[in-house]
C-alpha cells in the first residue's frame, strides 16, 4: 500500500530560500506520510496479536495448531461423533419435554357458549294457504341475556325444494328484526349453517324430489322440534347450556382446570357460574349457570405430574 505522498513537492527554483510558506506544504505532506506509516504499523501489530491467539509468539501458536491437527486421529473423530450424538439426543429429549409441556402438561383454549332458547310458545306448523310455507305460533324467547317477543305470523317462512336424490335437512330458526324489535321466523337454505344470532327451533327433513309441484303443502316434509324451553327464565335454568371440550389425553382425570370469563352479553357472569359437569382423561364438559349469552371462556388444563 503506497503512502499518501511518495514524492514530496519540489521547491521551485524561482522562489527565495528559507521562506516559511515555502516549507509548510512539504511539512504537511511529510507528516501525513508518517501518520500513514504509524497507522499501518499499528494495524499490523493488532493483526499479529490476534493471530497469536493468546500465545507468546506466532511460532507457539503454530505449534499448538499442529498438535491439535495431530489429535484428529480416527479414534479422536469417533469421540467427537459420540459427543455430537449425545448432544443431539439431549436436544431431542429437551424438545420432547417442551412438546409435552405445550401439548399435554399444560393445555389451553377458548370457547363460546350461546345461551338462548324459548320461554313460551314459538311452535311451527305447515301452512294450508300458501305453497311450502310455515306458520309461527307466537311466544317469548331469550337471547343476549334478555327476553324478546315473537308474534304470531302466518306464512312466515318458506321451505326450500329438494331436487336431489336423497333426504336433506334444513333448519327453522328465529332471528331479531331490528325494525320491529321482535323475533321473526326464517329457514336456512340447503347446505347453509345457522346464522350466529339465531335461535334454533326445528330441523326440517325434506325427501328427494320435493318441490312446489310435487309437494306444495309439505305433506312429506318432517318437522322435528329442537327447541330449548326454559319456562322460568331468568329465575331458574332447568336445562343449562353445556359445551364438551376435547383435550390431549392425560394419564388421569385429576388435572387442574382453570376457567376465565372473557366477555358476555347481558346480566352478570363470574367464573363460579361456570360449572364442570363432567371430566375425563381426554376432555371435560362445562355448564353455564347464568342467564347471560355469548359467553367467551378461556380455559387451561394443567397436570405437571402427568
């Protein structure tokens, strides 16, 4: 690497001797050369010091490296392989323990309990005045932690046709109509799930080739009530809503179960109103002893001695 000024600027012949301004430029160039040499010397010394690896000299370091290379015999390589295998085995055990901790020893999840149903009435019959329609006998229902009115309705909802070759099942349900502030009847389409804010009333089984032309009065259609009736709501809940939760199987069912109430609609709900009605090594069932709805629960199962 060249120094900054290999050739110092020559003094012109047409300048008088011993003029300070004439020498300043030369002195600066010489100083820059010296500084460059000092920096390079310092860098070389640092590199050599690092290469020694804590030894007194480069020679001592080379001797140490030679001894290490000589130790790389087949027997020594076998020892290294055994040590590596042991390390991998221990890592596998650690990973298995972490997996067991996450999947078995401590498990957690979140569920939502829909607490809604019928207080009185709300039955359906087949219409005799319109094609493939249902009439609703009015009543009262509960949802969102309060009661709603469901007025009588003639020809309230139609049942879809089934042009397929097998039976299909659709669902009759009530939904809240914001305009009238009452509940109204509706029927799902074939293959459609219940809406989130629905109160399920009936399963409707439709046979094949059931259409407006072949079965206008729903003669061959079956209505099966699935209404959840709580006549004393909200004072008494006779058929509390329940939810079965599956977990990774544990050795015994004596695990600890913690439940936290995250949110709900209407009324009041505390953790002591969420009851464990049953438990097994592969799951448990929670029941809600409250009038509230849309209850989001976060649960955790712990069994450190599994």
